[in-house]
C-alpha cells in the first residue's frame, strides 16, 4: 500500500483510498456522513473501531477531493441501478425459477 499525504489514509492495490489499518474505503465512511448527516462523533459511535483521528482524516480527505469522490459515489449509484434493473428482469427471474426447480428435482 502507498501512503498519501494523510496520515490515516492509504491507497489499496486498486488505488482506492482506505483508512489505514482497515479495509474501510474512505467513500464508505463519507456515504454514511452524507446519507445520515453524521458528524465525526456520530461516525465514531457507528464505527467504534475507527479512531477520531481516522474519521477526521477521512472527512478531510473527502473535502479536499470532493469532486473525485462525489463522482465515485455517482458511478456506484449508476452501477447499483444497472444491477437492480437486471435483477428485476422477468427473463432472469424465470431462468432462476427454472434452475431452482431443476435443482429441487435432482
């Protein structure tokens, strides 16, 4: 992992910023911050294994790289919508029912 200019932030092998010493992506913490309006203390209550330093560092990283992370969030939402629409496909549902039926007959 490569260390960036933030003491509690590392880049994983895919160059995604994570909280050092954890597997939590900065974007995941930011999503909780944005979705629920949680401040650092609220985030610490929800994620007690993170230090206040890690949380403040992640939020600072977000606000210094807001456009990039907001784009990542938008991309994630688009992907989730695409996957959701594929899963709602009647053809897929029918194929899954057939597979389930075939397995239960075996």
